[in-house]
């Protein structure tokens, strides 16, 4: 299927690895020009080089910057050209008892996961509205629904994102711009692998066993009963980045393997 995004310009926050990087690959394969981002310059440069090797004819750019640092966010925004597709993907989380959370355990995920999308959208949406075309996608999480007891701050940032996305979609009424949320479930990104590896070390069991136990004991509501791979999520993001998805606006699209159950 041709996604019809040739020469569209995309920015993906937090994309030097993980779901963001996998999405960059799909968009590049469809002929888009892609700006990737990360806070570690060396890793970002390496990922950019890897993409240039994979897609030698494509236009690939990198913008280094940490969404936790306000001045760096301003610098990222200054470096961006006119963007057609904004994918608010950057997200951080940690597993922690609610009773041990301190102020920054709330503010850091809020700054990175939520405020990054506020700032980028505030700067990018006006031009999309003027040219009557654009796509803004917020990458949420099944945690917005499941709210695991050890990840309350993270889950709150993702649930807030749904209201933000809906509000921005309301601003696009009657235009060709759409704003939607994609809800991944447990997905085997490098970040998730690292998290699972730390559990495997902590509990002294194999990584495979950690993954099996996760669906047996923790994510029991999953219907696919396995981790999604990054491509499964990336192709969904790419579809909703494309003109083909023009009748979907203000929506929440789930690619969580059925884990959030219910009818909504
Ligand atoms: N993986 C899952 O199971 C899962 C499930 C549901 C939702 N999600 C959501 O999907 C999105 C992507 O997740 P992922 O698992 O692919 O994440 P990941 O593997 O942890 O993502 C890593 C990417 O984010 C960048 N990054 C992290 N902190 C940053 C910051 N402060 N500023 C700029 N870049 C930063 C990293 O760059 P550096 O290495 O330079 O920091 C790297 O490029 C997140 O919003 C996450 O909440 C993931």
C-alpha cells in the first residue's frame, strides 16, 4: 500500500532507538523526509548513519536535545523546518512505589512525556492549519487505562495526553489536519528489553522466563499474550501519519493486543 507521504517532512521525538526509530524506518521507506531525535549525541549520530545506509536516497536529519531541559527543547524547535507529520513519541517511565515518589518523580515524566507534546504542537500546529494539512500523533500507552500501581506518574502523563490530543483535534475542525493518539501495549523496544533484563537480573531468572511471567502474572488481560514487536506499532503509526487516514481525527487508536479490554 502506498501511504502517499513521499516528500512529507516528519519529526519524531525520542527516535534514535525503539518505536520511534522503527517508525522512522517505515516513513523513510515510504519516501518521507525524517528528522530523528535523542539526547545522547553519539547514539543519535550512529542511528542517523544506520538509517542513511539503509535508505541512501532518502533525506534523514538529526536534532539532538533532551526534552527534560527547557532550553534544549527551545533549541530543538528552532532547528526544525516546516513539519507535516509530528510524532510525539518521547516517553520515560520507571517502576516505583507511589509512597516513595518525590516531586521530580512526577515532574520529570510530565515534562518529557506531556510537555514535549505541548511545546512541539504549539509551535508546529499553526503552520499545519495555515496550509490545511498535517498530522499530529501522540504515542500513549496501555498504562493510561491499566494504571499499574508501580507506574502511576507515567500512567497519569499518558492519560493527560488523551485530553491534550482531543483538545488539539478540536482546533482542527474543518481542516485537513488531524490529531490522534496511538496506544501501544507492551512492546519489545530496546528500552523495554533493558527494563526486562534488569528484572531478570534482580529475580535471577532468564529473560524468556521474565517475558512469560509478565503475561501470566502482570499483563493478564493481553489477548495476544505476547510482546508486540516494534514494527507492529510503527506501521500503525505510519498509517495514521498518512493522507489515507484523513477521516480519523480526535481518535484513540489501540495497538495494545487487547490488553485494555472493555468496549472503549
Ligand atoms: N515499549 C513499550 O512497551 C511501550 C508500551 C507502551 C507505550 N510506549 C511508549 O512508546 C514511546 C516509545 O517507547 P520506547 O519503548 O520505544 O522507548 P525507548 O526505547 O525507551 O526510547 C528510547 C528513545 O527515546 C529517547 N529519549 C529518552 N529520553 C529522552 C529525552 N529526555 N529527550 C530526548 N530523547 C529521549 C532515547 O534517546 P537517548 O537514548 O539519547 O536517551 C531513544 O531515542 C514512549 O512514549 C513510551 O511511553 C512504549
